[in-house]
C-alpha cells in the first residue's frame, strides 16, 4: 500500500532517531488509489507523553490500535481518493465508522461515515450503509470528550452502539 525507496530515506534523522533500527523517510508513495487512515494518539514513553501519528492501510490495523491499553487516541481520519468524494485529489475526513456489505449490483463495497454523518463510497448506487445487503460495521470510533461526560454527544447519523 505504502511504498518507500532507499533514496527517500532521511539518513541524518534515521541516525539521530532510529538507533533501534527504525528509519525515517522524506516521502512515500501510495501504490493504489484506495482509502487509507491517519490515527493520532498519546503514548507514555520513558516517563514522557509522546504524540504519535500513524498512517495505516486497513481497518484491522485501526481496530488493533483501539485495543491497546496504554495509548490515548485523539483522532482517526480517513483519506479518500476522488472516486469517493467527487472532488479532484485526496480528501481527509474525521472517521466515525466503516460499513462493509454487498451492493445492489453484487459487488462488495465499503461505506465510510464521517464524524458529521456524511457517507462516502465509490458506488453511486450505495448512498447509505442501509443500501448494503448483509452489512456489517467493521470499524467504529468516537472520542470521549468533555461534552460526552456532560451527557451531550455527537452521535448523529449512526445506527447502533459505538465501539470505543
């Protein structure tokens, strides 16, 4: 999904911040024009809180991070190619949920639901997850914020229980 090449390695940064074998890159290439994810979280490391940002290629990776106990996830976004949005180039949206199922034409499709409740899919016959036969929610997330603690929530546009 993400391609790196040796000429993209940032040698100085790799030397400074990669003593454990990690390497730093100045760029990467996307192999396919398919959705990918950006997740930000706080993690305790050596007594300090470090903000980390990961770019992930599939929802299973997102679900795995949701299960990690010692991180505090602050945002989950989906980067959508133009065939999902009707706009030129890539668009990033705060992600609430992903639904997967069979479209009316028999193809497998995913519906990406933004935090505002807007739906994104490449298939014009699928405008909502209700249009999918045998639909399943394969990812769901929302940040628990102060408004939630006061009994206010921004759960509009979603059916069912959210997984935190």
